[in-house]
């Protein structure tokens, strides 16, 4: 199986503690790195997890609260000092460029590489990045400020598998087999269209990872994340603090589990813990009562998707 | 002796490593905290050294390179989330406000406290802050961008000591003893002026701490830091990399020691180490050959001044 790993750099919430760093994750898909959120201290965590700055070309910011993005100028500065020349792409809401440009112009103006901001509309579910191996979609979330989660969908490395007996039955010529494996329908000499799904079976299913933070309990995301292999859903609070969750547009661990269950995801990963919990195993317990396949996220964890 | 401690939060140079954090120090003078520089990650180090955000009212920035100031927005944001209401004073060059204002306006606009920038001219040696217990002066340094070090001078808590036999000899009345202890001359009934230094001895000498980073070897600072109790002088490089020091306007450990020796300081503290040294004891050794009273700075060190 080709590499599709999730690295957790930080899974604390607004206030950094001695235990948790601020939000940041890095996806490693076939040795290309994609960062999600970039709280203060992200570059240090990146380094201490022995990730390679040269393989990082895309950063996705869910929203513009400081704990999710204030590590950006330092990270950009460090990559410049290390001699980076490749463009860096920052996918974020339109405000991001305005907010960060003055600091970048001041601190990073002599670096031999460009930082390109790609604004997206956090209220829409749309494709915002695509390359040979990956598609990234936004997932509109509900928080105090405009916020989007992200769905990372691998492009299947393998083509569809032909069904030998159907190929023989319809006499598909060898010259057209490649197109059929790629997903094309077949047209017989008699102009009859044979739909592709009668000629082929799917190849390997594409793996999917969904990142949903920060958000209150929001059922509209369920169809957008249905069946994903791994769902990261914020679980800032436990049940006893559900009033705080409601007030601040965050979720409880139990609500995260409810979303995971309704969306029939394979596994749920918790994070974005409030600093008030000295031990987050209570959050894990509350989530597992509803959705047993729950993992308690932690710094330096690497999860295979 | 009243408390006058130096806390080292970070003593690495431009690139954070797994070993060193970016530049920041906190002076604790009689339980009031004064921060010098604020690289990314400073708020985490502040917390892990169990310092108290409520006692911090002044931040001094030596220069506007990212590794000395990019932790400022996150620190300001965290103090806001913690409910701070007291004003925070940031002493820095005139550009600082322009550079940080957009991020502060965006991320910290709803906080119940004000951040006030106090610009200073880094090319001048002048008093930039004074309160009941402390005077802070700038020390012009020589670096690639305008940079100033800082001299922290305690105001002596105790008055001058009277010399009993002289007080008796001149028949200084009891009603004037307080004025004499405060430093006043005494005028006899015959209108003869007795200068204060014949009536008193100095009380406790004021303690002094000088912070000099970043800078190349720069002899003009010597008279400004003469005899200080502790000098922090950057020692980015060792002798074998003295060409790099010259090129980047940094100092070698030996140069730091030479300055300490010429200025007859009591102790020298090294820091701002280049990431290229896996073990900085070579820097300590090179400095101690010239100035034995040298300390190798390290994160979480607390030094009594």
C-alpha cells in the first residue's frame, strides 16, 4: 500500500499547555507533505518529528484564529533561511493574505522563493486542490468565524480491473482495453453503448481523510464525510462542559462520536482538547461509548490511513 | 538581597532546533517581569518555566528579525484569552508597530487590554524606561539591521549609610539625617557646605544586567556595559567559523569574551548559538580561555544577578 500517513504536530486548543501544542497536522501521501493548520510552534514540531521541509509545498488553513495559523510567518521564514526555492502554496480564506502579508514582506522579503495564497470560500464544499495523486475539498463547518474543514481524497493509483468474460463477450478489441481500464464506456460496431461498470470492477478504493476543526456539532457535514477511512473531529470538551461547547461553537467528544457514527466513518480521531483537562482519557471514554473505533490523538502520533 | 533573576527561555539563533528555542529572556526584578525578545514559542517556554503572565508588563525587542520577535502575536493573544486587562508595553523600533499591527488587529481586537508600542532609536544610548525599581537603557549594537541591546539597572533599594563620627563632628541635627541618607549635602549654621560624600558611604551598589544580541564584535559598547554584574553577549559561532561571524554580523564566543574582559564585567553569559554546533561546550571553552567567568547559557536556566 502506498504511503498515506497522518502526523499530529499539535492537538491542543487555543491555549498552549506544557502537554499540548497548537493545531497542526501533516499528511504524508507518497512522500509529498501537506500541512493542515499551523499554530505557533509548528516549525519546531515539524523538525522534531523529522519531517522534511523540502517535501512540503501546500499548507491548508481551516480558519483564522491565532492558534491555527500564527506559526505561518516563522515557518515561512525558516524555509527561506534553509535556502528554499520552490513555491509554497497557502490555501486559506481571502483574509489570510491581507493579515500575513505585512509580516511576510518585512521578515521574508529577501528569500529566494515565493509564497502564493490561494483563497477559498469556506462556505462552499468544493475542490480546491488537485494533482496526480490527490484531491482536496473544503468542508463548510460552523464556528465563531468562517471555517472550513478539508477532505483529502487519494486518487487511486491502480486502474479499474477488467472483467475478462465481459470483454470477451462484447469482443472489446485490444486497442481499447486501456481506455476501458481508465473508465471509458465501449461502443460496439452496432453502436450499442456498453457502460464501463459492466466491463470492469473498481481497482483499489481511494483512501479518504477528513479534518473537521473547529466546529460545533453540525450535521450538515455528515454526507460530505461519509465512509471516510479516518475522521479528525475536534473534541474540545467533555460532557460536563457541554454548555461551554455550545457557547464557544466547539464540540464535545460525544458529539464528535455521534458525527462519526452517523457518517459511518471507519475510525475517529479526537483532538483540539481544552487546556482544562489534565487527562483526556475521559474524552476518549465518552466518545467510545458511542463510537468504539475512536483514537485519542496526541502529539507525535503517526497514523496510517 | 532582593530578587533580580534572569530566566533564559530560548538561546538558539535563527533556526530553532530540537535543542534550542528562539531568543527570549525574562528578568524577574522583585517579582515584576520584564521580557527581552520574543521568538516563536516564547509563550510555551514562559509557561513551562512557570512564570506568571500577570506579572509581565514590559517587553523589549532588540531588533526585528523573526527569531527575536515572531512570538509576540501569540503571546499577546494568549494573555487576552486569559482575561488580561492591564496594559502591555512593547519597547521596540518604530517599525514594530507597523509590522505587527495588522495581525494584532485581526487576532486580538476583542481583548480587554491594550498593547502600547513605545518606539526607541536603536542608534542612541538612552534611558527608555524607568520606574521605582529599575532603569532601562538602550545599547546601540552593530548588526545587519538596526539593533539595540539593553542595560537593566536596578535602583538601589537602600539609602546611603551615614558615617556616625562625621555626623557627630558636624553636629548634623536628627531632623536632617533622612535628607543626608537620601544624598543631600549639609549646610552648617556657619553656611559651610559639607558635601554628602563626607557624611555617608554608598548603600548597596545597584546591580546591572546587559543584553547584547545580535551584534558583531563592536568595541563601542565597552564603556556602556563597564563593570556590569552579568553580560549576555551573543556567541553565535566558534573560532573555526569566524568568517561566517564576520559575514553575518554576528560574534564568536572568543569575541564575546574579549568584550567581557575589556568591559571588566563580573560574569559573561553566552547564547544565540548557531544550529551547526551539536555541542556548544567548544564555545564555552574558547570564551573561558580569555574570560574565565563565562557561563554557557541554556534553556530554563535561572541566574541570580
